């Protein structure tokens, strides 16, 4: 039996406070809890904040203050800045994630209100949709007396829960792409009992059971995750949700994310391990966390080798998603696993095997990414190509391509290696030897003196081994690339014609973006390029938008997951 981890990558994590507001909710001094997490050697910490509510949706405690205010509005608006400040302050010491708990308050004003609040969550890592209030204006998670009042209005336990599930379904439909996660799905159990029809929802023919089964299926069909929330346990109502709901969620392949929903510094880290044991009991071996709205897979086990494999998997998912529109990103991808990753075939129900091929392939519609942490083995075949030794600085590669293009020579494959001493080597195979290669070399030796130490064409060269240890993009859409990943990667699909790549390289050179590594591939008339680069995101994205109609795809990929 593998050991269960004692750290979790939280989603519904620590509630950031409402600062100067009159009814306290969450933690105001965020530094205190970050310090605590660093002290515990945790790699990451996650904050969450409630979107502000309309004044007609208030808890008794808030009404009792008799102060007119929009609860938490100020602190909500300041929240992204507060997180940014924290990230600047703590730098690399800890990874700080943040999200929003978006309040459901009906499909009229409430929906527009929430929609207006989503702009503050634009750079957030995730958004959870939660129902805390009934349309009657009473909370499900307030006091017992508030719950009893609502129970009286609705007439029965079944009607009470039925209303809540209706609101959940309505919320999911109306919020649509605004949320990634459904919050505490059985929240009302905090204050009222769960009726038999719900406890036994798998078998019951009661309309409430049917309603609930439908809700879970909607969550599955919309690729949302389920919040497994330890606040319920903390408050004595039991973890949200109960085990049989979680088991059904697992059957439906609904991903779960975990959170303690902490509101006080002293409870930080409480129930981390218990949350993993809880989902394991329901059959889960992994869960998700989020970076920039993209789900990351996390193992429940304290197993270093397995964690490394998940890291590779997450990098692949991030790469593929960043090639897609935000709508396409929501679709759960298909997987293939081979070699040391084969154990994932059992974990992901629809995954296929790739035998001994030691890699992960992630597929969505007609796009795929194949990735591995195995260093590629160099082949010993003889090749024709151009060897270059040159200065390792922006613009040099562009200059080489410029000269080749001027002679009508198209580069077929390229590989690059920095010697980390200010020089670099490159090897290019050329589409066709049209006789002008000598001219190109002479031209470069004549004009770019000082940039190139040596430039030679060979027709029986052994492919040099430029591979070092790292995570490799092996293929893009099944086209071999074998790029060692850096912090930032550019991926393109373009017309494979002379001069097209020069546009990209020249664009990067114009803004001093350095190319660390570079691979080309092609299939039919389409060229593929993968470049590891260093430079400013905004500048690079701006350039990538201007490459022209011969580029079918040009994306800057950044890695946020750890
Ligand atoms: Zn909540
Ligand atoms: Zn919460």
C-alpha cells in the first residue's frame, strides 16, 4: 500500500478576508498564513475570495449589524492586487494560487451582478460556482433558525433539497464557462438532514434522487470538477460531499479538487491528509488543482517518481491547452501512455497504451502533444546539412535563415545548442540542395564576420547529439520535434515554404528575443516549429499575432504548473 501524501494542492483553500468590513470573513493578514505554509515546506498555497453579494442576500449576522454595505466589495476589488503583491514579496519561495467563489443569486440581477464581478477574476487560477443562498433570501449555511425558516417555507425536507439542486443546475447552466468547479454540492446538510431519497440516491425512484443524479451528470457532461470540501468535517456535518456522492462522481469520471475552506490562520493545513484518504476511499487516485484555469493532475500518493510523471503530464496538458481556444480548453483530453507512464492507463479510464514508447500523448480534436522526461537517444544515421558555430545572442539564427532564404533554400529541420559560454552550435538540414548553399556560406562569411565562427556544409555527417537531460516535447500533432522544454516555448504550424520561418525568426530578432533551442518538423505542406525562448510575454505575444496568413497557429506556451 502506497503512502498517502500529507500536503494537498488546494483549490477551495484559504478565504482571503474582507478587511474593513463589519462582519469578518476570512483572513486579512495573508502574510501570516503564507509564512506558515513556507515554514511547513509546502510548495504552494491557495487563496479564495467570495464575490460580493447583493444586499438582499445577507446572513443574519450581517443584518444584525444594521450597517448598509455591499459585503466585501472593497476587498474583492483589491484582491488581485493583494495577491500580486504577495507573489512579488515571496517570489520563488512558494507558489501562490488564487481563485474566486462566485455567488449564485438567481438568473436576473444576480447573474448580471456576478458576471460583472468576474472581471476581477480574469487572471485568477480558477472560479468555483457556489449556491449559499436560496432565492427566498435565506442562506443554506447560516444559522439553524434561518434554515428552519426556509424549511417551513418549502414545506418538507425533500422540497428544501429539491430547491437547492434546482438552483445548482440553474447556476451551472447560467454561469457556463465562467466556472470550472462546483462548490460544496451537499452544503444544506450543515443545517438540515439529508432525506432518505438523497442518501440512497443511486437506487431511489424518488424525484429528488432523480434530480440529483441529473445534477451529477450535468457536472460530468460539462467537464466541471467537484469541490471536496473539508469545512463540512470541520463544522461537524461531514465532508462535502458524502461518500456515495463521491463514488458516483468517480464512476462518472468527474475530477475532484480539494480544499479545507480555511477561515483562520491556526487551522491552516488541518485535514490535508484526511481529504486525500477521503477521496481514496471513494476510488480516486488523483485530483486536480488549477493554474490559469487549466486543471493540473495531482497524485494522492507520497511517491516521488509518480509525482515526476504527473509533472510531465501536466506540462503536456498545459501545452495542448495553450494551443486551444478557451472553449476548447474545457474539453477533457484523451490520453495515451507508454513505457514508464503505462500505470496511468488504469487510472484514466479511456486511455490507451503505447507499449514501450516511454511517453505521454494528450489529444483533443485534431491536436496532440507527446511529451516525456526521457532524454532522446541520438541516431547514427548519415545526414546532409549545415553546421554552424556562432555567438549565442538574439538575431544570429535569424541572420542565418535570412541568408539561406535569400538563396531560395528552405530549412527542413533545425537543432540548436547553447554552449553556455556565449557561443552556440546549430545543425540544419536543408530541403533540397539547390547548389546555392556555397553562395549562402560565402555570403555569411562575407557579411556576418564576427557572428559565425564556422559554417560548413557536409553531405555525410553524423547527426550531432545536442540532447541533455530534461522534459522533451517529442511530437506535436504526431510530427517529431524533440524539443527540450524551457520556461517559455513557441509552437507554430505554418506553410512549409521558403521564407515563412524567416518571418518568425526575424520578428523575434527585432525585439531581442533569444532562441535557446529550436526544432522544426513537417508533414505534407505544413511545417511545425518549436522554439524555447527567453523574453517578455507581451512582446512575444504581440509579435506572434502579426506573423501573417502563412501561419496557421503561433502560440507562446508558458508553464505555470509545478
Ligand atoms: Zn462556500
Ligand atoms: Zn468557501
